C-alpha cells in the first residue's frame, strides 16, 4: 500500500512503526528539521522537508493516486487543507487526520474527510459506554460512527430472558451478531435461547441504538405491538394473494396439460381408426381373393368331368361347345387352352 504521512512528531513515529512492518511504500513530508532527521535515521527512509499544506510539496513528493494520506499537523485547519489537496488534486483514495476540537469531527466528515480522529471525542464515547446504567451496556463505534456495536448483559427481569431469537423479534434496525456465554461465544440462530447472564452483541446505526437497548430491557411498547399487528395483517393478506396467484398458475398449468393430453388422445384415436380401417380393407381383399381362387378351382374340376364323359359317349360336340361360358377373359382363355390339350 502507498502511504503519505504529513507532519506530526511522536504521532508520526508511532504510525511509521506500525506501517513499516508491513512493507508498505511510505513517503513522509515534515517541515520540522529535528523530527525529519529523527524519522529518517530511525526508519532509514527519505523525509521530504516541505510544508505539507502547499500544492508544490505534493508535486515534489510525487504521490498521485496513493492509497492513503495521514495528516498529523497541530492545527485542524491545516489537516483539513492537506486532506482536501490530497483527495481533490492528487486523487489519493482515503484521507485520515487528527482533530483537536471534537466538534470538528462531524464537520470534517460532512466535508469528505474519511476518518477524522479526535482523542477527546473517542475518550468521551468510551467513558459514556463504560459508565452506562448498572454497567450492563458498553458501546463501540466503527466506520466513523456509521456502525455502533452495543454489548448488553441480560438480567433476569428482562422480558427477553428465556426467549429464543424468533420469539424476541428484534426490530430490523439492529442485529444480534453473537452472544457471550462464559466460556463460549455463540453465533446465534433462530432457536438460540437467551439466558440470564448472556451478553448480547448488537450491531446498529447510532440513531437506532437507544431504541434497541430499550427493546431489550423493556420489550416491545404499545406502538411496536400495534406495528407488528399491522405487519401481521399485511403479511397474511400478501400470503393470501400469493396463494391465490399460485393456485391460478397451477390451474392454468393443469388446464394446459389436460388440453395437451386430450389432443394426444384424439390424434391417437384417429390414427388407430385409420389403422383399423386399413387392416379391415386388407382382410376383405384377402377374403375376396380366396373366394375367387376357390370358385376358379371348382369350375376347373367340373369341366374335367364333363370332358371325360363326352369322350366315353363319343359326343360329337365341337371344341367350342365344350368351353363353358366364363365372363372373365383370363379365366376363359385358360379354359380354352385346357380344352385344346
């Protein structure tokens, strides 16, 4: 990571000791001759002796597109100028600076400084978190106070004691990240039961912190119960709509399947009818052919008997007279040939 450190004395020394171990590329700008010599000798790096609040100092240091700038100057205004030059003109990705006046923390954040750090402000927050009622709540702020981690120790009189997380129905503005139950750390699930002596670790935004603390201590108020009842009614209505829609879709699918099956049945019936008609036609043709063949054989047998009888009686009939009358030309021709023989 590329890091620019501006100003500072003992603070600069501490920051350098932390980042130097990670083999980061570090550039230091410091206008204090004594501090510059000390840092250069102790950490074996070049310290640029310039005023960090000047644009030409950044140009000389060649720190465009660095990852981080840390400004440790004595005045809040100087720190603000350094961070703005770094981010706006030299496109350094993240700016961190110290703030002497705790009231400037929120102002710096609104003006685009990523992490304005005030020792007085952090100390106040820590004291506030440690000295809460009965020492059952502790608070830790993260990401410039956009996230607050709250530890709540569960007492016997809390309504949530003995409930599982599903029954607790914690507001959606917070989430129980883990539960300390000596000597274990529990990652909670819906069926995890909260017991006396547990410490709940809850993540939330600062504006929702007190609401969650009150909820754990006192349970849901009348407004919350009313809201839940309204949500329950809306959910039931939504579930009914979804069920109705699912039933409609299922009915459409069933009708579609039924129509397709009916069509397949009709096509199969038509096909089977055509097959049966073709089989029947072939059977009739075969029967006709068999009948014709049998009639033909019967005719030839009778004709032979007649011819033999005529020979025995020395009939004077001519060959033409011996030929039976046959309408079919082919059969008559065969009959004539037989007679001639």
